[in-house]
C-alpha cells in the first residue's frame, strides 16, 4: 500500500512513529486479527489473484487500525485525527475533502454540520488551530500541487478543479503557500523526478587501486 506524501501528510502527521492498538476487545478487532492471520497465510500461497487480495486487504487493515486508534484517543487530544472524530468538525472535513471545488462558506459548512458558524469556527480552532476557510484553502492548494505534478491539465483547468473561479486567483494563492507560481512548481517537480538518484561520494579509502589510478589520470 502506498500513500501520496503531500496529500496523506494531513492525517499521517498526527500519528506517532509507532503505536499499538488492542484488537481483541470487540467484533471488529476479532475480524482484524483473523484478517491478519489470513494475510500471513496468503503470502505463502500461489493462488491466482493472491497479490490483488493482499493489496486490498492491506488498505482495509490500515483503515480499520486507524479507526481503532482514533476511537481510543483521549478526550483532551487535539489535531486532525481528534478533529475527525468530533461530529461537527469531522462532518465538515468530510465535506471539504469529498468536494473541494464546492463554493463552501463558513455558513454552508455550519449548516451541514448542524451548528452555528461561531461554534464550528471555535471547534476548528480548538482541534486544528485554524479556521474552516483557512483549512479549505490549504487543502485546495495541496490538491492543486498534486495535480500539477501528476496530470497534464493546464493551470486554468486545475484552478477550476480545486474550486478557484479564475487562474489568477489560484496563482496568487498558490504563490503565497509555496512561494513560487504553479508553472514553475510543475517545472521544478518534474525536473526533480527526471533526475537520476545521486551516487554517494566515495572516499579514497573506498576506491580500488584501478579506480584510484583512473581518477588520478583524469585530473
């Protein structure tokens, strides 16, 4: 299983490098344990479609483990994962992630979440330390950055896809976030992807006599 680093950072940054969850306390935990046992056994099997089954199962296991971890967070916990657990903040996050191009306002998000604008803004600040609109802007720009790298869409198309009414408005917001315009961001990212991995520099002690002699002659 792989995650796109730029987009997954929004929730992965809230996870510790190592965490432990109990999987024997309820039915979902027992299912998780049985699934792990099945995946271990399946790695030794040569049945057709085994790799596809394991790939999908790993995604389900990750999501279920993450759900268990979120459910066990202490009540005073803040951050994206704790915010996603809160009913009003979680509902708003789901709406923005599901349809970022929707012309959301604090009023429309609050209406969908079933709370007042002031309550939604306060809860966002408590959990995420920013307003709903600031979060939406960052999320749209992260999506735009990913599309610049992974698609051949024009900047104007990407601006529309992520909810900006004009290319100029997207350019201004993007430059504030990433310090360079979208076109230059795309160019740099693709150039970096095309570069071969750098070889570690060897020291004289790492060279064979023939390599050292060749290096000496090349000077």
